[in-house]
C-alpha cells in the first residue's frame, strides 16, 4: 500500500472547491508516454496551473499501470526541478469500470479515481460508486462518478448514442454515492469524430463541419440542483482544425474530424464545471508534428528527432488550453 501523499500528489477536493468558486476549470490530460508527461508538466509549471494527469484503460494496456504511476511520481519531482516547489498534480484513474481496479489504483498511489457505472442500471451504478467511495475515502482519495452516457469511442469506452444526464437524478445520486464530483453528459463525446456530418451544419466558406451546441440548459439545471458541486466534462477535445489540416497535408486521412468549440468550453469553465478532459487534442498535436517532421526530413530515423517537435507541439496545445480556454493559469 502506497499513499499518494508520500509521492507528493494531491487529491481533487481543494482544487475543485477553488475552481468552482473561481470560475475556472482544471485540465485533465491523459498520458501514455514520457513525452506527453513531460509536456504536461512543463505546461503546468510554466503557467502555474494545477493539473490532473489521467490514466485510461488503453494507457494501462499500452504502458502498464505501475510504470504510469512511477511516471506520475517522476512528474512531481520533475515539476520541482523546473522551479515549482509545491506542484498540484493529481494522478487520476480515467473510466475505472470495477471496484477491484479502483482499489488497485488507490493501493498503488493514485490520488483520485473515476468509477464509471454509467452503462449500468441506475441502482447498480449507485451501488458500485458507493462501494468505491467507501474504500477511497478511507485513504482520502477522491472519486468521480458518472450519470448519463457520452457517445463516441475512447479506448475501450464506447457508445453509439448519448443519453443526456437527467437533472432530476443528480441530487439523489450524489447524496447516496457520496461521490466528490460528477461527470455528466450534455453533448460532449469521446474521440476525434465527435459528431457525424448529419448532426452538424457545414460552414459554407471553409467547408468545415460546425457541431451542434452543448446542452447548457441541462448544465444550468444541474447547477441549480447541486449548488457548488464539482461537475466534470469528458470528451472535450476541440479537434483543432490546423492540426487536422497538417495531418491531412502530410499523408494523413482524417476527413471531417470535429470537436467541441473552445468558446463553449470556455463558457462551461465559468460554471460548476471544474474538470475538463482532453485526450484527442494531444494525440492530434503529436501526430501532426511527427508527420510533418518525417515528411520534411525523410532521411531521419532517430525517434528523438521527431518526438522533440511532437513534445513541443503538445506543450503548446496544453498551454493554450490552460490559459485561453480553462483559465487555470496562476492558480497555484
Ligand atoms: Zn471519458
């Protein structure tokens, strides 16, 4: 049993309280590789932002949970080395689907876990989330639960259709589970293809898809029912069109990839939404930089040569999100 506190990590409790009161959101960036981890830490330190580093099922399969946990421990030390004496870094399990997995992560030093019972019947979701909360709170680990279902595909999490969160359920759910934050479904979606062309309109000038707006009415109703309660948005990449264009220009094929417009995330950040999950944008930034580099330098084969601009491009994207979209800069 390792406590996250010994590793210099923090849970989300104080962080979310301040974010809700201050009208900003904490970035939750997924990580799988050393380059992503370095870019996240550099961006957080340079902007003086708290940050959530999260590990999905796909990340655990790819990199191994133990390695990722040590990387998060390394992230804390790295932040100190970069001149941040008291970094606020959360190591979070993204989309935990069983009690055993959440327990394993808590026992190995995660400071926060998500238990995603959103695909289960309502009462079963409550029973599972309550069991995780009971265990997690013994070790002062915070728990995110989910009500409502997001569409889209992210690693092993996938659903063809979305079911918006029902505001009439949130009080009962949060009280009975004791969860610390609640992921809701208001029209965000996992992956780089968040909407089908049929769900969108097309900008006549650029030919790009314009996605349907988020259901802010549902968000505001939830806020009224649970004043000050931390709300989480999954599937909130914006799928920057300049990165998509770079990928397509250098041999990629991502037609009609579309995300959540940043103005809408900016608006959501000012509400009770205090954690915004961004994964696909990092993948796009990395792939765009690598494709461009290799196309322009066909004789190079040292991974450091193309991973360096990839890391820089991800860092630029993380800083942009922190400063221009979520507003979590200068909040340490
Ligand atoms: Zn998610």
